[in-house]
């Protein structure tokens, strides 16, 4: 008890920082629609999820998820009618590190797409997990 009384400020600081860390973890990428590579793989295999790579064509050609379709961020709005066919399909959006795809996910959700997730960590996270990538432009 004496230890607690003498170190109350350090204990409160430790509890506060631990609580903040726990809060941020709970608010992590899954809460924002982000998918881990494992979650994305399960959706691809079990629900036949469609993968949309929102990077520029040269980034896409440098390496992309197998079966990913390249639709650069700038073209999402122009392809809204074509994407409308996929409204009820699980979509997985991919970019380099997860930032652009998260923005596109929000844009698609505003358009009424309910089953959209972005790959947390993007292609960088996918590669770090040791998962396969293909190179070259899709024909």
C-alpha cells in the first residue's frame, strides 16, 4: 500500500497510457473497415470476394493480388455504373498501404455499397504476410 501511495502519479500515468493503447487497438483497422491479410484471404476463398486495386497502373503492374482488378482512384466515380453490378458482392479494396483504399471505401459506402473493406496495410502488408502477388498488367 505504501508503494502505491508513493508512486500514485506513475501508476496513474501507466494506467492512462495503457487505457489509451487499448482504446486505439479497439478502434483499429477492423473497426474502420480494414481487413487483415488473413481476413481478406478468408473472404476471397469463402465468399468469392472481388479485389479492386485502386493504385495507378504502373504501381499495379509492379505487383498486385492475384485476380485483382485495377481501377485507379480517379476512375472510381466514372465506373460507378459498372461497379453497380457488384453492389451485393464483397469487395476488397487495395492500395499501397491502406490509406487510399480506406478513402475509396468511404466513397463507395456513401454510394450504398455495404460489403466493402479495405486491406489494412495494403499491398505492403500483404507482401509482409508472405502472401502471393502477381506482376504485370492484367490482360
